């Protein structure tokens, strides 16, 4: 019973985090499937009415349409919704794996959506990244469809291919990560994007550009990451102050001794 309850809670959480735009698309898909079936049903009714010269077959078909549409829509929805939940659950499991790899500790995602990611690579980055041959996933790449998953202390983006998932960006909030939005003041929706900048230990800054048809998800993504980054900065400041206090206390103790 506990296992079933946990599974139900997981599936409910996955469904809740599916973007509203995707849910509307799923509803439209179910309705279009039902409409196609209704049209075929009407064609059969019309053919029978013409063949038997009984018009009431056609008029009777129109009377059945409202009930038939509801039944077929429900049947299509019962097939489409589980498929979407399975898809998002699999993507969530993959993102959790990459978040753990990036030293994430809080592995319950707060946001999950689809987007398009492009890595910007400068000449300086290309010259200094001699390890790219060992990890081609970090090389400059054109726009690729990705799954974006935001955790409380990490962010993960990965693409899919016939060979499996491929990490595009996975890092902890406690790394030197920054996020800025661009194009949100423009009327053109396709110009709105988030720019991720990650500075490595060697001082080289790597940049990624994220776009998504779900503008509300981009906005939520930026807001959540900015909040996490602010908390990170506060924790780092507190840790630095604690360290300085400890050093001063040690010096004073040494002088007193």
C-alpha cells in the first residue's frame, strides 16, 4: 500500500509540473483524434443513408455525435495522458541522475519543461578547452532540443538521441553560475531567451542560450534560479564571515597564549 501511495504521489507531482502549454496541446490532440473519428462515423452514416435510401441514418448519426465525441475524447485522453506522464517521468529520472552527478543534494525538481539550447563558444574558450576531445558534449553546438529541469540547488539540461540522453549542461548552484534574460521587452516571442554563464576554475566563461515556446516557463526558470543564486550568495557570505571570525579568534588565542 505504501509503495502504491508513493507511486501515486510521484505521478501526481509529475503531472502537476507538466507545463500548462503542454497540457493544452495534449487536450487538443485528444479532441482532434475524437473529431477525426466522428468525421469517419458521419461518412459511414452518409454512405449507408445513400445506399439504402434512408435519410434517417444520416440524421440519426447527427444525434449520436455529441455522445460519441465525449466517449472518444475520453478514450483518447486516457491513452494520451499516461503516455505524457511516462515521458516526463523518464526525463525526470534522467535529470535526477545528472543532478546527482553535479553534486546536487536536493533532487526533487521544482520546474521541468522543454526548450532549445545553443552553446556559444569563443576563440578563447576553444583554445583553452583542450579536454573537449574527451568530453565532446561540452563543445560548441548548434541549437538542440533539450529537457530543462530546475532543482533547488542545481540545474540540468540534456538532449535525447537514438543513442540515449546526452548531458548539455549540469551544474550546481554553488558553482560560479549566472543567469540573465534577453529580449523579454520585445514583442517577438522568438527573441526571448535566457543566457547561462558558467565560469570555471581556470577563469574561462562558458555560455549557453536557452529558448522555449513556453515563455511563462522561461520566466519561472529565471525567477527560481535567481532566488537560488541569491541564497547561494548569502550562504557564501556567511561562510566567509564565519571563516574570518574563526581566523581572528585563532590569532587572538595564539597571541594570548
